[in-house]
C-alpha cells in the first residue's frame, strides 16, 4: 500500500516540473517578512493547554522565473496556565518554492524544505534540550482579490521528532503601498492553533 506521504511528494514533484519556465504575472515571491504570532497547544495530563508567543523571519528570493529559495527562522516561548515559561522552540527551514500562474492574479505554489527543530523544556529547576532534522512539504494558492487585498490558502505536511503533522492555514494580506503589506493569518493542526501578524516588503 502506498503511504499518503508518497502521494504528497509525487504531487509536489509534478508541480515542480510543471512550473519550469513559467512565470507568475501578478504575485511576487521575492520578499522579506517579519512575523509575530500567538500559539495555543493542547496537552495531555493536568495542564490542558499551553500558550506561547514568538517571532519569525522569512526570506524568499527568486532565482529563476518560477523558482525561489526560502529561509525561515522562528522562535517561540510557551507558558503554562500559571504563566511560567516552561518551553521554548526554535525552527530553521531552508527550501525551494515552485510557483506558477493558473489564471490572472492567481498562483499555485509548492515548497520543499529541510527543517532543523530545537526544543528546550524546563520545570523551573532542571532543563533538557532536544534537536532533530526533518522535512516540510507545503502547497497552496495565492489570489489577488483586489489590487489591495490578497488571500492565501495552504496545507503543509511536516515530519520531525519521529512525528508527522498535517496543518492548514489561511492568510489575508493588505497592501499598504506597492511594496509594503500587512498580513493576518490563522494556522491549525490537531494540537495547535496559531494567530499571526506579519509585515512583508517585496524586493
């Protein structure tokens, strides 16, 4: 039986091949972005959930008409229900995005990334850290609803720390100027909900 992850990889490869030498007309994949986000993670045991806040940085640089290199870094600090900082997580991802215009003002894209994840947990006295390398596949669509408003929908599959996570996200983007935009996003999987605010500058 073919694993679901094999279908994701196959579909991503097909998109990478399809996108070759095709240029997106209206939507830029050359940008730098800074984000602030708020996370809520569901837990088992006495503590039902943990809240955290973090910051992130994303750089996307096109190196051909339909491909871009991406570098993403983010760090989050989580607190228990007593507002005690007990965990921090850091992620660094390096990848390639393929994108193509399907109709006017609408692009589809796929990103393959290698990720390094680090987790530090403490009980207030002792702490322990773990790190691991994994992979992320992300596919989605970006659509310019108007000249000033963009909507993005995407789904991602991440494998790290011997676990797999399927996530879904929606991002709304408001263009303040030609190169400057403000985004508000919502991200969810089985155990986590994230609300984000980001500022993006097109290069």
